[in-house]
C-alpha cells in the first residue's frame, strides 16, 4: 500500500509544482501588463497549489517515503490572457481527473487517509476550475472591455483614479 501511495503522492507533487510555477509566471505577466485583478488571482491560486505540495509532502514523510521535488513540466511561455486562462482551465480539469482516479486507487489499496487527501484536493481543484472558467466567460463576453477594466481597477487600487 505504501509504495503505490508514495508514487502517486510524488506524481501529484510534480503536477502541483508545474501548476504553481506556471501560475506564478502568469502572475508576473499579468502584473507587467497591469491586469491587477487577474494577477492577484493567479498568485492566490499559486499559493493554494503550494499548500497542496505541503500537504502531499507531509503524507509522503508519514508513509516513510522520500519527497521528489521536481515539476512535471517546464513553464510554458504564454503571455496572452486568453491563453493563460485556457491553460489554467485545462490543467485544473486534468488534476480533477487524476485525483479522482488516484483516490479510487488508494481506496483499492486500503489507504483511506491518502484517499481522503486526494478527495480534498479534488474539492480545491474544482473550485479553481470554476474561478478560471468564469474569468474566461467574462473575457469571451466583454473582450477588450474586460481587459480594460482589469487595468482600471489596478489603477484605482493604486489611488491613481
Ligand atoms: Fe492543486
Ligand atoms: Fe488547482
């Protein structure tokens, strides 16, 4: 039971680290383009992915495994907002599928605590999916006005408007 769980937990850490790196990259670029609201959103979700890494690592150590801190993918150089949101939506969807499957696998291996951990991650990833999906809906609906509003809100926050 332990070895399979440790393998799945390390695979999850690799996915989470990829998401974390990619969302921070998006955060930097949104910031650079003055899209403050989206910039803050990517940072907030990136921090949640980092907490996922922590929870997964804690479980690996409890099972007496070793943590492999390597991202599964390199950061993609996506700098347009639509591309960023599409990437985030696809990543969250993949995570939801993987964690659901891995929860079932842990259940088969009689590791109910790791199963619960994966289930709790599914709850968070579904929430992330919902956040990015609703931003994408707004972008499709309002187009450039959506991006302009992002920028104006940023200026307001800085007390410039
Ligand atoms: Fe996550
Ligand atoms: Fe996520």
